[in-house]
């Protein structure tokens, strides 16, 4: 098993190049799964082997068996014409009726790839409900958390059983663990920011409140950007690159990213006051013109 930190950049580069079923098989090679559990790319399944309803079956193009551990744990790839939630749920349920433990991957053209982890949660005494956790990867906009989850699917190591692999998958798709990790990362960013203000002789109270307000605003921008409301799904990274480009040309004052760039976005771009924005490049302003009105 490799160091997960070193695995992330390799996976990021690999995912950017995924264009076919062969690449999905190769992904599990990147994740260090033994060659003897990975099937040849020609390992296809017939739709008639499954109880898909007629409407959803018509959307399925190919079904591949990617790998299997002792026939106890499998990975399947489905090429389809739909990624609609109802389609995803139906296909997952059909596989779940036949296989107890598996990982399902669904895609239309490999531009967007959905990794589906099915599990069961107890509903009533003797009754369980199918629970589906999804990881949706848009190859044009791959996020750090996407690669982090994929890296956690890595093969546990020599002499690992299918139970070890299953536990690794379950942990990788554990929403509570992802949430806990987010708050740990948030706390580090928050206290680092707050302490930097305190060192600038800003009171502890004001430093605390400003750091909290600033991070909340940044997170909100990330949220609406990922929703597709800002024309740039990685808006903050795009904005930062624009700022660095201007700064490297000597056209921007030292450390003006917050004062000139972010403040105008917070208080003007989201308040239909785009005409008042000054000292920003035209390409940046053009994007800000389409911002939704959010009243600051």
C-alpha cells in the first residue's frame, strides 16, 4: 500500500485522462489492486441477466465486470445514456438484489463518472433499507475531496481479504467521517487566520468575528459556484489566478486580493452594483456581470 498523500496527485492526473472502460479498469491498477482480481476489459455482462425494467434497460449500453474478490465483492461499470437519480437508484437496486456487496460505476461518456456505494441501514426489526452514497466526478472540474475519496479506495495491502477491502470502501464513503475531516480542516484554517489578525494587533474579539465571517463568505461562494451560478465552478481558484496574473505584471498593489478583489465581489457584485467595480480586469468584470443578486 502506498502513501495516500503521494497517491492523490497520481490519481488526479489519471482521472483527468479517463476516456474509456479500459481506463476504469486501469484506475484499479492505480489503486494497487492485485492483477489477479481485475478482469480483462472484454468481461461484459448481458442486460438480460438482470431484472431491469424495460424503460431503464433501454438506457443501458454496456455492463462490465471490473473485478471480483472470491465472488464476495465486485466492481461493475455501466455505460448508459442517463445519470438521472431515479435511473441510478433503479440500477443499483437491481444489482443489490443479486449481489450483497459491490461498487457500481455509471457513466455516459466518461466526462462525468458516478461511483455508487450501496449499503443497508436498519429500518425496523428485521427490516433494512438500501442506502446509496454517491461520488460524482466531473472530469472538467475535479475537486480535492473527489480525489481524496478515490485514494481511500486503495487496496489495503498484501493478504487483505474481501472483508478488509469492503471496510475500506465503507470508510471512504462514510459521510460522517468526511464531515468530521471537513471541520478539522476548517478549524485549522480558522485559527490560522484568526491568529494572523491578532499578530497584526487586532483585538481577539474582532479577529475572531472577522475570521468567522470571512470563511463563511468564502464557503458560500464555493457552494454557489459548484451549483453553477457563477459561470466558474472553481471561481475562487480562477479569481486567484487572475489576481496573480495582474500582480505579476505589476498592475496591482501588494497584497490587494482582499481589499480590491474580494471586497468588491462581496459587497458590489452580489448587490447589483457591478458598474461601481473598479481596478479589476475586463475579463473578470464580464464574469461578475452575470452574478445573481444576493443582497450581500
